[in-house]
C-alpha cells in the first residue's frame, strides 16, 4: 500500500506495509502498574520524560560515535526501564517499555509476548522513516507478529515519531542522516542488551526485519552484532550519492545541501553498500519491490550486487504480488523457519554484554 506523505520534515513517497485498516484498529489499553524488569546492572534511576532536561545529570559522560555502528567506540548509560503491561488479550501480552541511555531520547519499545510459551524466540521489527509505532496497537498486526509462538519487538528510529522533539524544524531524518543511522544501530544493540537481562526470551534465536531506512539500519546492526541470527530486509536505502541525487523522497529545496561533499562524506561512513559484506547473520534474505520508487533503480542494482553470497533474494514486480506475500503486513515465515533450524547454544560470538556502572 502506498501513500503520498507530506509532513513538517519533508515530502516524499514512502512504502507502508498494509497494516492501516482503520475499521479494525482498537486503541491499546495499558495496565496501570509500573513494573521494573531490569536488574541492578541497568542502574536504578527512572527514565526521563520525553522533553529533554538540560539539568539531567544521569547521562553525564555518555559519548557516541556515529561513524561506527558497533558500540565499541561509544559509551551509553542505560537507566531503569518503565514498563506498562496490557494482559487483556488471551493469546498474548503487550508490554510498552520506555528505555533510555542518552540524554533527551527516551524510546518507547513494544514487546509482544505469546501466552503460554516459555522463552520464545524474538523478532525485532524496524520500519522506515516516517512510520510510527501505531501498527503495534493493531490487534490483527499483533496476532500476526506472535503467530507460531514468537515474541515481537518494535520501536522507531531516531528523529521519528515520539522520538522527534526539542530540535529545530530544519533538522530531521535526512538532514541528520549519519546521526539517525548510527544512533539507531546503537539502539538495536542496547535493546538486545535489555532483552538479554530480562531472561524470559530465547536470545539464541533472535531475528530482525527492517524496511526502507529501517532495512539500512538493520544491515548496520547485523554487521555490528552477531546476536542477530537471521536478518530479513526489504527495500533498504543506500548508495547515498545516487540515492540523495535522484530519490523523489528528498525534498527538492533541500537536495543541494545534501549533495555537498561534507554531507556525503559523513553519510559514507554508514553506507549500506559497504556494510552488506559485513553482515554477521547466519541467515540473510534481501527483498526488493521493483516498483518502489524511493530508492532509484541504479541504487537498487548497486545494493543488490553487494549482497553477500549465500543470501536469499526475493523481488516483487507489482503491488498485488507484494501484498500477496505480506498478508497482514508481515512476511515472517521465512525468518521463523530459519530461526527454528538454528543450533544451540549461540556461543560467544561478538555479542555486546550489558554495560555495568
């Protein structure tokens, strides 16, 4: 399903999976109790409110390197999560979790857990800018995610949805592309740390699905963290010089700024074409909508050519063909099958352990 998007951040065509069915959307009802599921290793201070507070000292000493998708050159300070629980569904429980590890950027994370399944495998979902978290409030979408006994995690990228605040209007996802890509790649690893500490998920079987800019970030995260065992991406953005010069997603009145050498030099540090060869996932599927226009054909071809040997490739020529492959906006059967086949235990790999303070 395609929509024409116009927002304060810019204009462009963007691909939304067909989860918007207003006749079936029901507001998410959250429990009234705050639950702390974190151990002492995650610190003992509650996450701050969405508005940035200049007097907030909890993140003093936090440093972040946006040129490296791995956490090895960054220092983030996780604080105690806040958890709201909706257990009104017989088949699953919805947890809305507020996580934070840098100043002024609390992140709302949805964790949907199937009922009656001990330590289910988990799939992280990251949709492209500007998609918000509304799909995770849709009961049909929720049921599709947890089908077959899998847990689902969803949140939004930096400067997207609830994470856009306290910034000048001229600053948005594209104007701060390197920051948004690097920050969100770090977030995925910090979310994995949190999920590990919980102790109620099978962290030997973690998958990730990414779409659009979320697919680009998923590639970076998989290159940085071997805990993502199966990776499935759809229509990643990339080949930045070509993409920025010709993508209709880029506002024409801003394109010249993004074509400047200094901007392209920063974007090049997180070029999906280059990072594709470093993906650590044991199983990798690369999907493209051939009719999708946000990523120009030349960039699509360059990204496709960079996919490592052994990966699965799938393409869709028409909207009906794509919709048939993504019923209820999900196409997770391939990933679930591959995760079930993975041997245990995972081993040490290059997993990032939760930071202690």
